[in-house]
C-alpha cells in the first residue's frame, strides 16, 4: 500500500538550519524539488536514488529501503518550552542526552516527557520517559519479538542512557524473554547510577495540541509550526527559511511525528519579517485541527485520498475532533499505533470472475481514546468506505461522552462539592480562554475587564487570532 523510501537519520528529530540546508542542496543537486518527513522524526528522500548518488551524502547517514535493523531515535525536544512539560526536561537537556548517541541504532529509541502529547511515549523498542526526579527516567522495553512494553525495575540516569541502549543491543542474541533477564544481563555488563522506582509512571491525559502557525513563547519570542497536506516540502522554500533562521540566530529546527516541523525562538522584532516571508510564498498556517491530527503512510496517494474524504465529511457535518488523533494503516503493516482511532484496511479476497471487489476497513480505538494506554478495542470490522464517516462521527461522540468519566467516577468517592457556572470567551482557533476575572497580563488587560470592553484590536494571547474569533462558553466549576 505504501512506497518504501530512503530514510535520513535525524537524531531526536532535531537539526540545525545549516544541516537542513545542506540536505536540501544535496537533494536538489540530484534533480529533486521536495523532501518528506517521516513518522519517526526522520527525513524521507525520493526512492530512485542510486548507490553512487547516496555516496555523495558524505556528511549524512542515509538508510536505503533494503537496509534493515537501522532506526532513528525519537525525542520530545520539539515539545519543550511550548507545550506542557516536566520542569527539568529542557531543550538543552535533550540536546546533551542526544549528543551521547551515534547516528545509527539497531533498535528504535524514544526519549520523551510524559506531560506532552505531540510525541508518542511507547512506540520504540527502548522507551525512556521522564520521571519527577531530575535526570532520571523510567525505561519501558519492547523488544522486536515482544508484544507489550515492560517496565525496567530501576530509574535510569540521563548520562547512562547510551550505555543502557548499547548493553540491550548487545544481549539481543541471547533472546531475553523477560524484563528481569534484561535487568540482570545489563547490570552485569555496565556500571550505572540507577535509582529505585518509588512510584509508578503517571501519564496524565492531555488533548492533542494545535501545533501550527505563529505562537508566542513568553513575552518576546515566537514559535512557528508548518504543515503541508501532501507532505512534499518544497526545497527552495526550506533553503530560504534556513537562511532566515540563521539571520535570526535560531539554532535548531524540530521535526514532529506528524510530518510537519516547528521553528522555536523567532525574535519578536522579526515576527513581521517571517509573516511577510510566509505570505509571499503563499504558505497556509491556519489548517483546521481536522487536518493536523492524522497519521498516514508517507508517499501513499490512496491513504491521502481517504484522509481527504473523511476530513471533508467531518467538515461538512461540523464534527469536532478536538483531542482526538486518527491513523490509517493496512493489513500488511505491523504497527504499534499512537493514535486515538485507527482506520485499518483489510486484505482483499481473491477475485473470482468479473465481480468488482471493494475495499473494506476495520475501526479500532484506544482504551479511553488515549493512545498511551497501548490497548486497542475493535469497534467494527469489514465495513465499506462510505460507512466510515458515520462510524467515525459515532466514535467521536463516544469520546466526548467518556471524556473525564474516570475522573468523575473517582470524584464520587470523595466528599461532594458544590458547583457553579462561569462565563468565559474561548478562541475558536486554538481554544485559549479569556476569563474576565483574570484579564490578560500579556496585553496589559486588567482583571475584571469584561470581554465587550476589550479594544477591537485585541488578539488571542497564544495564536493572535482576532477578537471576533472568540466565542462565549459556560464553564461548570467546583468549589
């Protein structure tokens, strides 16, 4: 169903503007005008590249479609400073850790913060997840032949992570079957500064974030998220953008697992320059969340067409998918999904006579619609394409019915609390709330300023949507 492409290893999904520009210039010299981004924060190159052409990438690590056992390391560096995060897991921390690792790994490694939602926690063979203790990480192992990830019985020190990965790769030939065996073999092989696990990993539920457009970081910086529907990123645009990054002393560009990228640290003084640059290029930075929350195979026209069909139906029916993510896969793909809802294409039966055989699909959803549970429930099987929009809308409604139900069930066991309603205004673009009780300190709006009294020039403090984008909402609160 999907085309196999050459992969370019990008450790942790982080690269400098100079590195990206070099990649673009090299690919352009081969006669290509675009590149793709992959779901493991790597870069995918056109398939028809010869061995001789690959050798020209003397500074890069290219993995051909025929080369197996080489994987990219993922990280949630892209989320640091702009989405919810564990306080000690900073951008610099990721960079120090990633520096330990070589460019090529035999196993998939994830290094993530459990408080963010943009990068999956458990899709690697070796998954490091930040704990509350500074510089210590939970470790969940799922070797290639294992069906589930198992927690390592110790917290791993930041600067032992590379040693742990190397040790696990070194014992693969012994085919360990339990996490206890791995712990014993690794402990015998390397000296580490482990810490005792004092509490189970807590992964709070956060809705999937809106990650596109120009957004504020603090008072004087911005971050920019860019997304292309077809995942074909124009090389001439990327080269010019890299030059603009260098002029603004922006050191890193971050690739997301959603086939998009984020630039952090745009100076406030350069915001207008960036907006003019995007405008002159005709770049759309206001896609609906309906577009952004899909994970589909790269260079797969059939999957892209199905996504467009489903998104169009959602849009026409004014369906909200806030907080949900969707994925498209097929029977031949052995996937460890990281989306809330999966559309799985079935294998067609053998054709008999001249009968036309139509494609059928299965729909699965994650337990509690949280992909980090790693448990998927079959909703329906063998349904026709035309049935999918209605069934996905049905699942969307089920999600909102269940949203918060576990917390509500827990709350009933506690002392009952009184409730009251509070009127607020919510940005329809990014869902930021304006509450008159607090005002907006970022724009010198004093507390107790009612929304109607805000100047017409008022904009959303996060995405800078105009005042007209805000809609009245009533929140139910407890006291």
